[in-house]
C-alpha cells in the first residue's frame, strides 16, 4: 500500500482539501466525519481521480466509544497509519462568558479538545508501534490570541496548542513528528456553523479582503510531511496577507 493518512473532519473545509491533496500525491486515506453521504461521495471521487485506496469511517469524534470501535475495527493493513491529521473542530456562537450558552461551550470542548484527545489516544499507539509517523493538529489564530467574545472557542484552541507541545514531548523518543498549523481567517463552513446557519452573517466575515482558502492550508500540511526525517516543523501560523492579527484587517 501507499502511505496511509487518517484525516478527521474530512467532509468539508480543510479536511476535505487535505484528502484531495494527499490523494493526489498517492496517499491511501482513512477519512472520517459524521456525514456518511459526503464521506462516500468524496471517497468515490478520490478513488476514481487518483487511483488510491480510501476507507470512509462515519462516526462522531465526540463519542469515545465510537472512536475506539472505528480504529480497532481497521483491517490489519489499514492500521499502518503514518500520518494523523486532527482537523475536526468548530466554533459555535459569539458572546461574553456571562451571557454564554453552555450547550455551545460543551459542543466546542467536546469536539475541539476531547475529540482530538480521543482520536489521538486511539491512533498514537499504532504510530508508536512503528516508531515513525507524523501528527498534524489543525489549530487556529484563536489559540494564539484571545479576541472579544471568542472566550471558550479560544480556550479550546489554546488547549490544542498545549496538547501539540505535549504530544511532541511524549512522542519524541519514538521518532514521531508533531506539527501544529494555526490558520487565521479562512473561508470554510466555519462561520456558517458559528452563526448557526445564518449565511448572511457568515459571508460578511469574508467580505472586503481575500481570506485563506482550504487548499492553502492543505498544501502546507502536505509540505510539512515531505521534509527529511530529521526535520520537523513544530508550529505554523498562517494568515491572509490582509490580516495582521486576530482582529486587525485591511478591508476594502
């Protein structure tokens, strides 16, 4: 088989773009997500376009039992995972802590932190067994700077930043690379989810400048996996040219 890459949240945005970029470069893929219809559609398209093997696994990474069952059920050949891309994540709502929606908080914590932990706990022993591999955690500028009304989302992405550093410490003796990629403003379903389906509000986030696109991050993610064995990129913050910080933009 080719190199095997596992991508979470592969049904849209950065995860979907990673699936196409890695498949184009002849990686066999395990793609996960909650929307089975999209997984199957993407899987069939990748196989026909790039002549690679693709294994779609529909489950919710917030459910640890589902994560463990999915990974443990992998056929033997598919357990030789070399690259894990922890991409699945979301933001829900914008508001002050004193007015926050606890359901929104729990959804973000369960997905962005606990989901990443569940997947990592299930997959990392497979990499350790091989004494090689690469973990790429998709963070955010929100894990580097706190911005107004971003409180809990920012906290979850700060957690991703810390967990990435902790993974690197825990895995260094096994020769496993660990990279965080932290994008700034990127046009995906992110804002539609944050604004709970309000497309007008979501579209307004990206007007007046050129935001990042999912392929921008996917191409960088792939690049980090092509470097010599002794070279690891620890942390990358990637912003649109028109964005100077989490809240400072040059807009028309």
